[in-house]
C-alpha cells in the first residue's frame, strides 16, 4: 500500500511538472509575441509622430525651469547640422539591438543574397516597392537583424529617406544611428565620392508616388521615368543593384483614390510641396488582429538583392547613356522578379507592372 501511494505521488508529481513545463512554454511564446508587437509599434510611432513630438517637447522644455537642457541640445543641433550630409553617425550597437530581432520575427522579414558584392566598389541599391512605410528596407538595411553585415561583408548600407526628417530634433540622431541618410544630392555625393569604397546607398526609387498605389495583391513599381538614381550611378561609377521586396505591399491596406478625385489631388499637392503623400491606411489592432489599427499585418517580407550592374564613371553622362543603363536596370529588375516570384507565393502568371 505504501509503494502504491508512493507511485501515485510520483505520478502526480510528474503530471504537475509536465503541466508546468507546458505552461512555461506557452508563457514564453506569449511574451515573445508581445515583444514583437512592441518592437514594431515603437518603429511605427517613430515613423509617424516622433519628429513632431520631439519638436513640441523641446519647445515646451525651453519654457520651463529646465530650459538649459533644451538650449544645450539646440546649440549642439546647430553645430551638428551638416552631419547627416556627411555619412551620418551610425552605431553598430543600435543596429544590433535585440528589439530589431523581435521586429524581424513579427512578420517575419528575410534577406536573400544572390551575388557577392566587391568591397572595392560603391553601389546604389534600387529598392522596390515602397509600400506604406518601407518596413523591409528598414529592417534589412538599417539594422543587423537579418544579417546584412554577414551576408555582404565589407559593405556599409545607407538607407536614404526624406531630408526633412533630419531637421527634427532627436529623430535625426535616432535615424543616423541606424545608418539612415538624407536622400539628396549632397549626402549621396559625399558617401559615394568621399567615404571610400564598400558603400551601398539604398534608394526607394518609387518614393511617395509609388506609396499611393501600394495595396495587397498588387506588384507595381514607379520606375519608367525615374532616372535620377541612374545619373548618380554614372557620375560616380557606382554599380546599380536591383532589389525587390516580396510582401512589402501586403502588410497594410490602403484607400486608393482615383486619379481625378479630390483625395488624389490633395495627396499630389502634399507630395509636390512637402515631399511625402499622406495615405489613408490601416493594419491590425494592438490587442486583436480582427480590429483596425496602426500595427502592420504579420505577413512575410522577403527582400531579394539582385546581381550588380557594372556602371562606368562618366562625369557628364548624356541622356542616351542614362537611358541605356536605365533600360538595363529595368530589365534586371523584371528578371529578378520573374525568377523568384513563385518561390515566395506568387503564381507563374504574375507580372511586374512598371509605371
């Protein structure tokens, strides 16, 4: 009887231990999921409101007893104003934060390398499509979450974004720490001509115009008349690299206005005078995937880096030369899309629409 009771106690203890182990696994899974949501939410809020919020807070501090703190920062801002135009101030520590790995796993985001890149050359990566926020571009090239430094050793990626972001206090420093730079001629010229070799400027070629047409199920890029990046590549002798991000358009749903509607008119006015186009979009809610909110839908984003196109250095390229290398680039992008589309969930009949 004693042995029977002992066996019962052992059996009960094993059951409790097994149950606790199961509970522990579930708890870890839930915690990781919440951390993923927090990591993505902080970047979405950074993208949407951090610049304005930091500007307002700084102005408020100037009106309080702590005004000296704000004054010192503003003095530093004036002194440091041109740093974004000179390659910025990247931080490997920030790029390797654990939060970016949770960001990566939320979707998940994946970076696919197809060819080696020589470290004695400079590159211009053309990133397509823009999507609403360019989440794949950020995760792959402004953090080390997907291993860009290991996949392309000796290559320093610089994600180019609106120059206006670097006029915003605090936000500018946060962006620079990830290797993000202004998408203007001064900044790009400096990185490609005065920063040695092994640099890769990542330009979201379609820009704001492309973001207005991004919607789930649509693979369309604004590229037909976008030739400025090709001219820059020729002026600096930097190789062109097509990059396509499968799934970038799937993470948000957007209201698409017709070309002659008042909504599209407003968007184009913003695009022309401010540099960005306001979009009416939504993702999932913070607490439920069945409600609307600012969180992107957790859909896979796979970014494929194509084969580099060797570009000669021509100080004053002619329009014919620009058109020739632009044609090569468009053909390479279509070839890249066609080669990998079925591997990432698209049918063989899917065609990349070039606008």
